[in-house]
C-alpha cells in the first residue's frame, strides 16, 4: 500500500505553510525595514548600532508587526505558493470547484455519530456537559467566531489547527495581546422557530459569551488566556489577552469553546433538546439510542464562499457502535462512512468488495491521544528516572505495532502524542540523541536497572480500565508482554471505569499489593487536543486541576504532608522517600512533571513564540526533554482509520480530509456529498 | 382470589421501597461517583478538582447527605417525577423510560415467543422419543444454546452468517412498530431469535424432564389404556401437567430477559432500557439507574404475580384464598 492520505497531505500543507510563512516573514521584515527607514539618520554607523539595539529591545513588537501583516500576507502567500510551484493545490482547487454538486444535490448521508464510540449525547447544550458526545454535535448546528476547517485557503501562521472565518472575519492582530474580530453581516440564525432566520447580531454574541463564562466548565481555561472580550457598535469584537498566547486562535476556533447560542432557546428551555444555531446544519431530531438528524442550512453564510455547501440534503448520525454491525453495514452500503480503529481495519478490508480501491476507501489520521505507562513519582521504583527510561527501552514499540496495527500506518508517539505539526517522531534523526530512549535496547535497560538497584527487574500490578475497548486492551497486553523480557513482570489489574477515574487516573495509587509495586498504570490521558498547549496545561502543568500525577499539593513547602499522604503510614516494604531531595524534579527521588522548573519554563517560553516555526522548534525541544524524563512512557500510536464508500465524495476527490477534532460536523461534513448514481450502481 | 390479588398488589409497595433503598445505597457504595466520571474530560484549568467537585455537586444537589437525596427522590417519585439525568437535561427520566420500555418489552416478548415456540415442541419430542437419535441431537442443541454466550453468537451471525448467506444487512436505525412494522421486525428479528434461542435451552430441558416424569404417571397410563390416541394423551393429559413448572421458569426467564436484552440492545443498537442502564451505571447517573430499577422491579413483581395466577388456570387444583 502506498504512502497516502494524511502524511502526503501533511507534507503538501507544510509546503504551503512554508510559503505562507515565507510571505509572512517577508511582509514582517518589510514592515520592520520600513519602520527603520522611517527613523532615518545621516549617521550610518550610529544608526546601525541604534537600530540593532532597538531591534533587540523590540523583538516582541516586531513579532506583533509580523502578525499585523498576516491578513495581507495570507493573500500574498497564496500567490507565492502558486508561484513557487504549488500547482497541485491550485489544480485540485480548480478541479474541486468544477466537481461540486448543485447545492442540495448531495444526497443523504448515513454514518455512525462517532464511529465505534458512538452513543447518546446526554444533552445538546455544549455548555452543560463536556462529553465529546455533546461537544461534537455542536459543530453541526452552531457557529462561532472562527472555526476549524480542512483545506482552508488561509492558514494563520501562529496556529496549528487550520482555521477559517465563521461568524467573524479572520481577526486583525493589533498587537500580541489584542485581536479584533469583525462580525460578518450575512450571518443568520436557522430559519426555524423561534429564530425564523433573524440576523445574528452583536447582542447575541455578548449574550452567549456571558452564558459561556457562566455555565461552561471550559470557560475557566478560556479565562486563563482571555482578559477582555468587548463588543463595539461597529460590529467589532476586541479580545484582549492576559499575555501573548501563541495558540490563541486555535483556542478560539476550538470546537470545545464559545458556540453561539441564541437567547431565545435558552429562555424557552429548549437549548438542551432542540438547538437552533447559525451553523451548516439545521437540527431536525434526536432520537435517543437511534440517531441524530440534520438537514442542510441553505442560508449558511460560509456556503456562499464554498460553492453552496453544505451539499448533502440531510445527514443521519446513528448511535450504532458495535464494530461488527458497523462493518457489515458499511460493506452493504447501509452506512456510507465511519470512523473505525486500527484493530478492525483488516476485518473491514475483508468485508468490502475486492473491486474497491483501498487507497480511496481508507483514510488514516495521526493519533492525537497521548497514552502509556504512568506513575506515582514519590515512591520507588518509578520515582527513579532510570527505571522509567529502562521501562521505555524495554518496550519493543515496533513489535507492539505489528501485534496491534494491521494498517501499517501506525507509529511512535512522543510526549505530545502525534499532534501535527508539532509532533517530532522519536524514530527520526531530527529527534537527536534522546531518540535512544524510545528504541528497544534491552542491554541498556538492564544497565539502568542495575544502576537503580533493581538488577532482577520488578514485579508490578498495572492499573487500568478495560472500558476503553478491546483494541486498547490488546495494546496494553502487547506492551506488557514486550517489557517482560527485560524483567518488568507486570500483571494487568483492571478497574471499572468510574472507579478507575476516581482513583488511579487522579494519581491515587494503592501503596502496594502483595509485595508488588502498584504505583503504575497504563492508559490514555487526554482526548480532543488540538494544540500541544492543551496537553501541557491539562496533563503536565502544576496549575492543572487534574493532577494525573498524584496529590494536588506536591510542593516542597508542604513536603511532609505530601509524604504522609503518599505513604499513608502503610508503606511497608518500601524505602522511605528522602525528605531532603523530595521536590527536586531532576533528582532521582521525588517530584513529577509538576515540580519540573525546566519543563515549565519551556512551556512558558513556547507560549510566547508567535512565529510558528520557532514555536515548533521550541516544542521539539520539549519533546526531546520529555524523552529523557519519561514522566510517562508512551506506548505506540495506532492511526485513526476512516472508511469511506466510493460514493462518498469531497471536493478534493482523491484526498478526503477527515477532521480528527470535535469540529468534524462543521469542518468536514458540509463539503461531503453522496454520488447517488454510483451508490445505486454499487449496492 | 380477589383478596389474594389485592394482598399481592399491596406487597408491591414495600418491595419497591426496599428495592429503591437497596439500589440507591449500592450505587452510593460503589467506588467513584458521577463527578469522578467527568474528570477525564475535565481540562483542569482555572480550578482545582476539589473546587470543580464542589461546584458540580452543589449544582446537582449531590453535596447533601444520602438520606436527604433519597427522601427527595422518593417524594418526587411518589408524585410521578423520577427526576432528570445527572449528565444532562435533554429529557427527564420519565420521558426516557416512556420511549425505552416498549423497546425492551417488545424484544423480550418476541424472544419469549421464539423461546417458547422452540422449547416446548422440542422438549416434548425429545421426551416422547427418549434416548433416540433425535433426543440426543435435540438435547445437544439445548446444551449448546445454554453454553454459547449470546454476544458471541451475535457476532458470528453478523460477521459470518449474514455475509455468507448474502442476507441483507440489518437497518441501522430503529422504527417503532406503529411507525413501520416491517422495518421494526427487520431490526428486531435477529436479536429476538438469538435471545429466544438462549432462553429455549433451559426451557427445553425442563420441558423434557417434566414430560418424562408425567408420562410415567398412572393417569397417563390410564389414558393410554382407555385407548386414547397418543397425541391426545400427550397434549391433553401430559403436557398440561408438565407445563406448570415450565410456566414458573418462563416467568423467571422473563425477568432474566432484561439482562439478556442489555447485550442485544448494545450490539444491535436498540434504544431500550438495557443499553441505557449500562451507560447510566458506568456514569453513576443515579436518577436513571433508580428509574430503570423501579421499572425492572415492578416488571418482575407483576410477571411473578401473573405466573402465580396462571397456575390456577393451568391446574384447577390450585386455589388462592
């Protein structure tokens, strides 16, 4: 099978991004040059020196100037991209436009709501519950300021998610902490009761913003970044940040924040059951346990710019989640497409007719959910970095992949999973010397174990929950099997989901279990990330309320209290933690990522880097650093697998672009249509 | 008879009360609670877990002691309001149950019909032809039906039987019998057969055993001696008596069907109570769990009452007073 889909597109997009960045940088340099020329003086030497000093002093300001040029730069970049030989994109775009169906002629699509994880949303109000089952539905019927999009012509260089305008135009960047969003005037609520297609106005935005901050559990994360949000009479919203925050536009476009919800449906109490928004799809029905149904919004403001999208007349998202039933239904044409998993890829491949083109049928996407072995750091042996490194070097990741991934598209994950474009492949030369900690090296693992005082290995119970499904359980089993050869004798100890989340997931490990170490778990940490910042803030940061690493009070100042908490007076058989070294993250004993000053400094630094390439490099360094700390030992990344029947089409026919984030309903689904004639022919 | 029925109906009240107290306490004792289940999707920003917990618990009233919460629930339940899911306010527990009870009941009823249709004749034939080849084959099938897990059988049917035989795939959505009966049956027939077959195993073995015992009774011998045809002996004399314990088992199986329906509803995407119950338990969604348990308890009580009353119809010697 040829290399295809995501990885090919990724390279192409990066080329486009580079062209964009190049243009952006040229624009920035030009602006800086103009500024310098403007400060002209006859004394060349003095001027040069002064300019250098001024340049150093005003680095931040120049970055702002670069940002301010983004809007113009985007257009310049598109021209530059074409001029620099990115003909493929242009040709495809042209082909796409000519291939678009007439609006509303895109048939009716039926597919599982969230693939094998489908299930009822408990509410349709995205501010009431954070579950993906609620958040994902919002992208279908609601609009927001700017949105995640696939294949958008304008990509902001300071963001990772590809964004485009939604209810607002792309923002003007006034300075590093001030963004101005101009509302579009052609945005209307759906033409159904009680909104009846009225225009979306500034009062609606401010109403929904207040409600978001009042009700949504996600508002706290937003408030940490955003200091002010002010609507003016000129349809401009000025957003002020507390400090420069590189991924701000990703945050603003994220499908977990700030959906515009009209006051009418909040007032009449139907927000949880009958959403009315300004998004691409008009909500029709939610039949619990069966399906969610939408029909196309013929007045979608983005549709005018995109050839009349959304193209499908109606879409039905079923709550079916059994893999066998889904696979048979796709093969029979009862379902048009579905998110699957690597674990059932072979079964799906076997079920489809031999005549189908596999390269067209399957699309693989990178895995953005970090996961692996994780630990309690305050008690041996896992507080010793050598043991964590040894565990990592004892893992035969390629062996695990061969046992769990039939697609052949999987790979290794670093400390930030495989989040594009920041992921640095631990297998690559670019990763540098710390790449060694990911490679299977049993001899080196043994040396590390010897040095740490565990020459015979360790026996350990590995906590987990089996509720993530058979594929994940197989992954756990493969990981445990492969490290056993190096002396890590592990036994899976599963807990029921809620019990697991209540204890192990929050770092509350039992002290010991029949003489075995039990301060170890395996599992995923965080889903739905669109930027590494999501992971840094939620998983690693000391300011995170999650504390996957254990007690929430692990600071040197309350060391005694934490020690008491960790041992619980019942640490029989374990060496006491050295009170003097506890809290020093880079020592062998004590402390997890929460206390790692180096790591947190790196987090802070990358947040201030508004230049994407610089930020990527900084995050690459973080990944290298995380590799030598192994705060968690990443397992492998099996890809997301999407199956598309041949009659499912997108404007870029050869390259269907599924979106891996919660924004699928607004970023991908509007641009898909069903070739009914082909479907009739094939089924 | 009437007094007996009234007495049994009155007994429903303390039974239900006991069930609700027990369920509520058991859910309370389970490790992890509803707020814990939110933590995986909690971004951890802006507030600590403790603050997050306090806020959510205050919002949902979970910060009050158990007896207060139970008392409130009971008071509202007595007024016909079983509350709202902790996970979201899409619809009330009453609305949830109204749409889900018929699905589970329909699946259970169809499975019972399938099980009975299969088990009774097979059990009788097996008994009448005791130790013949047919008896051995049928007994073997019954053991197989008992031993094979329903979910495994379902996977085999979907993944192998359907493609091999070229059968059309099952509908991916659900229609109620009133909306579209053929479509409804197309969705229901496979899970009903699978559930019915599982039910038929023990029922068939019991029918066979009871028939063998009855066929050796004096009154059967007398009937044969009187010159009655064998069919009349078996159907009118033997079967009627053999069915009394079978009826009891059918009653008990009807309760167990709720459990079986969880698996079938999950695999075949049927919007019934079983599927909802599993999700609610996983999320510690107490109002949903309580609501469904009340329905299941009520169902079991009523089915048992009906079975008891049916004894008197089947066996005239039984009189309730």
